C-alpha cells in the first residue's frame, strides 16, 4: 500500500537527500504556489526558483528575456520587476519570459525538493488537478507545507488536508499517520465536507498569513487564492526550473523523436558504409 506523509513546515525537512526519488507536493497557498501557477498559465516560459535576492539578480542578469519576481515578508523586493501577487502575472507582462523567483517561504520548500523524482506545486486553485495527478502517480507521497518563516501556517495545512482527503476518497488504502489525520481534521473543521471559495476566505481571515496580507492591503490576493479549482494547471519542478506538466511532456516527446531520428540516421550511415565496403 502507498503512504502519504505531510511536513507541517518546510523547516521539518532537515535533509534534502531524504526527499531523493520521492513524489513531492509543495504547498504555499499564500502565495507562491498560487502565483507560480498563474504565471505559467499566463504563458511564462519557466520559473527559476532561487533562495536569495542576490542570487536572483545574478541569475536574471545572465538569463535572456527574464523578469525578477518575489517578495520578502509579503512585500515586493526592491529592484524586482514583480512581487508575489498572482494579479501581477498577466499574459501581457510574463508571456514567453523566464521569471527568476524568490520568496520568503515557497521557494525554500521547492529548492529542498531538488532531488525528488516528481515535484508538483499545489494550491486551492489547482486542487482537483493535483489530487488526480497524485492518484495516478506510482509510489509514496510527501506533502511539504511551506509554512510561515519556518513555523506552521494554517492555510497550507488545510490545503494539505484537502489533498489527502481527496486521495482517500479515491482509495482509502493509503497509509497515513497522526500529522496526516490532523490536517484532514483541520480541513473538515474549516471547509466542511464540501469546500468552497467562501469557506476558504473565512479560513484566511483567521490565519496568520491571511491577516498579514490583509494588513498590507492585499485582500484581493486572498480572494484570488481562495478560488477553488480556478486555475487547473500542474506546475512541476524539474532540473532547476518550474514549467507546466504539458511543457515537460512535450520536451520529452521531442527528445524521443530526435533520438529516433539520430538512430535512423546512424543506421543509414552504417548501411551505406557496408555497401561501400562490399
């Protein structure tokens, strides 16, 4: 039977190698995983997650057609093109751009998953798509709640609880422990048996991160992040970049076709050589 393990904060992941060859889900509802999904849906070429501001600036300088995006403590970093609001990442701004991205919590979680076999990014806006993809993924699952500055964040735990509950509805044979039961209980407490955007907004109103963003005048970001299944994309982190699953699938297909062409070409060359030798 498959197991599900949840980390209640990214600070609980002490060893990146412990995630090697695992199926990982990153949750940072407010706001990194929500915003990254929007950026990619708006046509961004890729998201390059980095851990600090100076590294972001250096990478952006060496990356053509790029933008700097991210925040510290909820506010756009001085000198960056974009903050961490999903409302900023519109098609006219990000289409075909590489976005070098650094946030207080989310990118830390993502970078800790660099050795994972699969690393998906989840939020309430792509909840159903995430559950379906995880259900069809072989192997055990780990969910990393990004949290808030190394501590617990209610909205991430509730989202993780919804993911686990959705998987258990499809197959109740998953092995779970106390942390997983706890986040499922939180999800039921705040969102009930049938979650809705209104219930998510109410949960945001009592969460520390939600209150902080409201104090910063970013209530519209909360409204966007609460829109259940409104952006059914699947961002994946692989080889140092984040792209939509479809983009990685297309690249893999192109590589396979190119390999097939090269093999065929080599076979033709060998055949011609044999004819010449004879």
